C-alpha cells in the first residue's frame, strides 16, 4: 500500500525535474543563440564601419591637415572652434528647436512625446484674447521690442556689410545713396526676412503680445523706417540724419537708436560731421540745412568752384 502511494509521488517529482531541466535548456538555447547573434551582428557592424573608415579615412585626414595648414600659428582659433563654438551651436540648435515646441506646442510630432503632460505647456498667449493689455504694460512691451530690434538689426545689418554678403544681398538696398521713403523695404528677399522682419517680430513673439500691441508696434516700425529713409528732415518728427548718413557713407551708423554704434565705435566719423549736429528733433520750421549748413568746402565739392564765385 505504501509502495503504491510513493510511486505516483516519485513520478510527479520526476516530471517536475524534467520540466525544470527542459526550461533551463530552452533558456540556455535562447540566451546562447541571442549571444551568438549579438556577436555576429557586432562583428558585422564593426567590419562595415572599418570598411567605411578605410574608404573615407584618408578624406577626413586630408581635411584635418588642411585645417591645420589654414590655422598654422593660430591653432588656438581651431581649438576654440572645436571645443567651444561647435558644441555651443549643437546645444543652442537643439534647445532652440525645443524652445519652439515649448512655446508653441508645434510641431505636434515632437510635442506629443512630452513626458509630464500639462507641464510646460505653451505659454504664448492668444494674440486675440478678449482682455486688452494695459497702457503701462504696452509701454513695457514697447521698450522690450525696441531693445530687441536694436540688437538684432545692428548685428544682422553689420553682417550684411561683409564683402561677400554685401555684394550678393545688401547691395540691392544700397543702390540708393540718397534714399527715399518707399525704398525702406526695397531689399533682397533674404535681407528682408533676416534684417527687416526678424528684428521687429522676435519681440512680440517672445512676449506673446496681444494683437493690439503687435498692430501698433509694426505700424510704428514701418513709419519710423520710412522717416529714416525719406530724405527729408521734417519738423516734429524723428531725425533721419543718422540712417541717411549710412546710405551716404556705407560704413557708419548701422543701428536704429545708435546705442550699439556708440559702443562699437561705428559712428565716430558721423559725430565729426554737420549731419551729426543736425541729428536732433526739429522744433521749428526753419530747415536745419539752413540753420546748420554744410561747410563751404563741401558745398564747393557739390556745386563746383565757379558757382560759388561772386557775380560781377
């Protein structure tokens, strides 16, 4: 009787042991096969990479030697580019894209992968919301817009005066050495986007401004740039002498307010001219060209000596 009871137990135990060993064998087979495949894949990848490097290594070596030759004696510039500039561009390029997603929620193929839903949602306000901004807040916005425009316009404008960019892009705008109002936006399409539109649009976009603020600001910007190019120093309007001088001489007065020109010394020659003396708000009706005339020598160059001689 006891033997009959022990027999099923031994059989059950034997089945369990067989099941365990079978599971272990299957696990070993799977792991072993995976390991072999991983090794084979890795060897294949490294082999292909080695072939690629063998084919292209000489090319990269040649480029490196050209760089060393170009910066010979100034290797610190090469070090700065490699250790600071390129990594910084990678950082700000990637983060610039993420900031666009953070502020606008677009493109959606990136925003849909947000980890903490409901956090850091787009914080740009609806430009057509019901509540108008207060006048005091608009003044804060206006100050910020003006600062941003001064910085972006000055540096983009000065960059466009680089010989390569000037010849291909900015020269179109400088066809007018004596500008008139309508040519204030006469420019190459690239310049119009980078140096005309971008400086005035970044401020409102960054602050998520109301449409009313955007309308007033863009209207002011267009009126002021027209005044700067109009060729008339009219009473009670901002002085156009600063930018008019830029069209006359090309290498002075790059900014809007003149703040960065002062800091960078790109208005030194302008400050030595009669145009600088006339660069004030005209509060009367006598033209400043009459009350502060050009020196006789300049008048002689413009009119010719015979026209300056007294009539007999």
